[in-house]
């Protein structure tokens, strides 16, 4: 082979390896690792009577200030509610303060609208630290109407990321008040 052909062939081989290396590195190291969100949700108690509720949070990074909306939609409430009990997970190591909890009539956001409170509902709030629960007593019963309601928590995210499952229980506003399970929210906090 002539030296010109050898030089041309080695140059072509160099470009092949260079292009192949770039292609492999693109798959090994994505440009934005947080851009891909998995659509898989894990639940602890895999029972038939488990009911998943919708939620929204503004920031899921550890140690950041966060606003969490725990929704109670029309389909989640079969009757009116006298009170709501929110069971906080034991490993959710964030201080929940009474002043940072509110209850409101909410708009669930989407592609064109943002999630926000439309009207604050006057409530009495009690925090039971022994049972890790928050009791919410609206001054007037919550009707079983078409409006969506939300428990709004303003917290600092825990130092440890992971999945946190909040359970909710309600007391019906009929002649005989009956306590029942409303559903659960499974929140995801990043560990990075």
C-alpha cells in the first residue's frame, strides 16, 4: 500500500472510533439525569382497599423549602366531612408547624393552569406529636360537592430522600358521624 492510502485509511479509522466513542458516551452519561422521571409508584401496603390520592409539590430536593398540596378531589369524598386526620410517616424527619398548615378550596393544575388555592377554609388544626398526626377541623363541614380541596403543607424537605406515604382519614357529616379511610399520598423526595 502506498503511504497516502495508509494515511487515508488510518484517518478514516480515527473518525470511526471518535464517532463511536461519542455515541457510547452519550448513552453512558446523559446530559440531564433528572429530566427523565419514572412512572412507577411503590406502595407499602399492597391491599385491595388502598386508595391512591393525587398530590403536587413545588420542590422535591432535600433540605429545600417546599409547598405540598395533598388533594381531596370530588371523587375522593363520597360524603361531607366534619374533620380530616392526616397520618404523617414516622421517618418524615421534617418539622411540621401548625402555622404552616392550611386547608383550602384548590385548583388542580395542569398543562395550561397552575396549582393554587382559590379560597382558604377557616379551620382549627391540632398536631399530635405522639401519634405523628395532624387533625384538621373545618369550622363548617366540607360538602360533597364538585369542588376540589387541598391540605397545604409548607415544610423544609427532610435531609434524607425517599418515598413517604401519608394516610388520611375522615369523619362523615351525617346524622351518625362515621370515621373512614379516605386514601393515601405517596410523596417522592430526591436524595441528591
